[in-house]
């Protein structure tokens, strides 16, 4: 299987309007256990880079000005790298990287190759605690030397994925997602947020909730030390907002 591990740094979190300012990707063969192509580069943008974004990413406007590549040229590279891949892999990529890449392509009038996106934030076995990428990497005995560097993050994702059967990860990526609800009170954070349960609070609906793979529902409900039910009328996209 050929995977492209993909990560971006951006001018903000608005996936419709913010722009990519750094791109990193690795084309990887799971049969050869070999990186076939590595690309990492800064990307020019007409969107301002705030001091807050610089503090998070380490990317300065002056660096973009001097070392950045033209946006259209980078998008061409991304599309060319995606073409031979069987799937894209990343961390929190379906909620962010995929959306911002689609917006980027739409602005340029381009079409991206349709591929499954494996998201290690959502598609690892449910018992694996997921927090920040660097923490998950450390739990797997992996050190991310340059967090928030797009290429380093893309490489770290592959290092984690190498601990698992790629066919299992792809099958989990294809599995449908349902919302589970914990019936604990708002102040019972210590119970519902502990690993591996990691429920989130939604203030609008006033519930603890968790998106899970349909195939994991029975095991989670059986093993959880508190009451859980399936919420058929709620979807993760609504609860994430």
C-alpha cells in the first residue's frame, strides 16, 4: 500500500478562509517500509501571519517572503504526490487538513484525487489515548524532534502508523462513526475525560460525547465504568462546532 502522510501549518483555524503557509508530506510504501518521496516547504500567502501563529508554528513572515514557494506550485506538488497514493494519512486530518486542502484547491480551480483519509486521531484502536501528536508519539516510543514543523509531523504520523497493520487502519477509516453519550454531570471531568474514554463536553447540548467507530460501540459500552448510550440524532460535525 502507498500512503501519503500529509500535514500543514496555516494562518489560522478557519478551513474556508485561512491559508497554508507550510506543507509537509511523505509518500511511503508499507510493503517496502520505505519513504519514496519527502517534501517540505514554506508557502507564500497574501493572508497575514499573526504573532500568535508565529509563536505556535515558529514561522515568521520574513521567512515566508524569502524562502516561500508560490502557492500554485506547491498545490501542483501535492496533487502529484497524491496521485499514486492509495490513501492519505495524518493526525486530526479529516477535521482540518483535508478541509483546508479542499478549500485551497477550490480557490485555485483544481480537483484533488479522491482518496480515503486515515486519521490517527480517530482511527487508532479505541483503547489508545489520543491527545497532542507529540504525546501520542511518545506513548509509542517515538520522539518528534520538531513539533509543528509540517514535514516532521508528517514523518511522526508514519512512525506511529508503522506500529499497526495498515489494512486495519484503512478498514477503521472506512468504518462509520456514531456518537456516544456519557450520562455523567458536568463536574465529573475526572471520570469521563480519563483515558481511554476521553469524552468531550458540548455546551450547547450540555452533554459529554465521544465519536467512535461503529465496530467499537459494544466493547466501549461494556467496559466503561459509567452509563453510556448511543445518540442516533447527533452527528460529530454538529457537536464539534
